[in-house]
């Protein structure tokens, strides 16, 4: 575990400019305007709404994309990073390197 931490630290120090970006691509739909990820609705809604967070799975307007564990981790990351992409990227990259 220490090796992973040191490896991540070296990479972050080497490419730190890459960590200070903005939300990009589909981040707007999956994070920025998603009420489930942003914590604007209860945790129970993770199980009741589609991946984009706007429609109940039973709604005709939902496209039925249901990823509750992914949405739950997005919500946790959003909360831990106070909604900022910097900490989201750091955590995501560290987890990816750990695998």
C-alpha cells in the first residue's frame, strides 16, 4: 500500500497541472447537474433514479440507465471533494492505480 501511495505521489508531483482542470465532457450530466450526486435528494434516491439522477426509473422519460453503485461513489466523491474536480481526479486516479 505504501508503494502505491508513493507512486501516486510521484505521478501527481510530476503532472500536477493535469489535476487542476474543470468538469469536462459528460461530467455536466453525471455530476454537475445530477441532484443525486450533488446531495440535493436523499441517499435512497440512488436506488430509485436513473444514472443521470433526474427521472425515476419508472418514469416514461427515463432511459433506464441504472448504476446505483457508480452513482453512490460519485456522490461520496462529490461530498469528500466539496464539489471540486481536483479532489475527484486525485481520488479516482489513486483508486485506478491501486488496481
